[in-house]
């Protein structure tokens, strides 16, 4: 029962991170809008799958935001990787602690990336 609860926490945290990253990127898209200075060189049209998955409208977005949508899948990848490691290892406490540290580092880097680019594109 203990392993199930730890994996449930891993999953909850990872999917919340994925969702928060996607929602924050969508909000920044609305806030930043278009800039003639960077258009069309720094803009890209999201693929149909990406628009369906993140419920985007059919319009061009800055390339760094497109990267942010792909980067949000890192949280799900962390969940899968650390779930497999957690189930296969003997030192479960070390794996859980490593997951939370790496998750925190990734989330901090993601927030820093969004803050820097949203400041530059205003």
C-alpha cells in the first residue's frame, strides 16, 4: 500500500506540473500577443495535434512558447522514469527524494524561462 501512495503522489505532482505549465503558457500567449519586431521570423504555427491537445486557436505563436508546450511533457517523462526506478530499486527513499529535487529544479528553470522570455517579448 505504501508504494501505491508514493506513486500516486508522483503522478499527482507530475500531472499538476504538466497542466500548470500548459495553462501558464496559454496565458502568456494571450498577454504577449503579436510583435511586429519579431514577426514572422520568431513565430510558428502549432501543429494540429498540439492545437487539439492544448486547445489552442489556429494562429501563430512565438517559437519559445511552442518549445514551452513541448517542455511541459518533461513532467510526465519524470513521472514515468522515476516510477520505474522506484519500483525496481531497493533504496526507495533516495529515489523519492531525488524525484522531488529534480522536479523542483525543472519547475524553477521552467518558471525562470517563462519570466525572462515574457519580459523580452513585451
